[in-house]
């Protein structure tokens, strides 16, 4: 297993996962955990990377918000307070990693394309990250 750590001074060195299916999104204490499984294929069926599984742990200081955009509707969640509500919605959808960004305050925004039954949506997760850990298996 290979581990990589990123802190506020080197967030831009991260290797983002593009166009990969997400197996699970979890919240534990003040950490958002995103698990990618079967990285041997991306959403187009082409090889993505050598590792089969990647777990990314985003340890944040004080906030973690999610915003869904669909059909001119916006749903926002404070994930620390409304995880159950988010989970109900999350379990109905297929998440595809798209990109991440880091703003001037070093806050991280994760952007996901979401495949619903017949529509595509977007979701942003915004948080004040202290440390990001990549666990490659």
C-alpha cells in the first residue's frame, strides 16, 4: 500500500482522479472519505491507473458543505449536520469524479458529475481542508 500526504502548502501537487466511478463517500469525525474501487477502468472502460483501489481522506477544520445542482434547483447540505439526508440522496445516484480546485484561502472544492436515472447533475463539496491523504492499494 502506498500513502501520499498533502497539506495546505502543496495541495496543487495532488493527482486528481478524473472520470472514475466512486464506490463510497463517507464522513467520519472531521474527515470526508472518498473511495474509488476498480480503477483498472474509468467510465469509458479504458485503463485509469495501475492501482485497483484508492481511498482519499480529506481532513477538514470546521466545515464541509455539499451543493447539488439539477433542473434549475439547488440543494445544499451541511454534511456534518445533515449526513442522513445527504446519504438518502447519495444512495440513489452514481458519482463520477470530475475535478477539484483550491481557492486562495486553500479551501478545497470537489466537483462530481452525478448520473441519475435519466439525467446528469453536478455536486460540489466545499471544505476547509487541513490534510489530504491518498491510500493506494
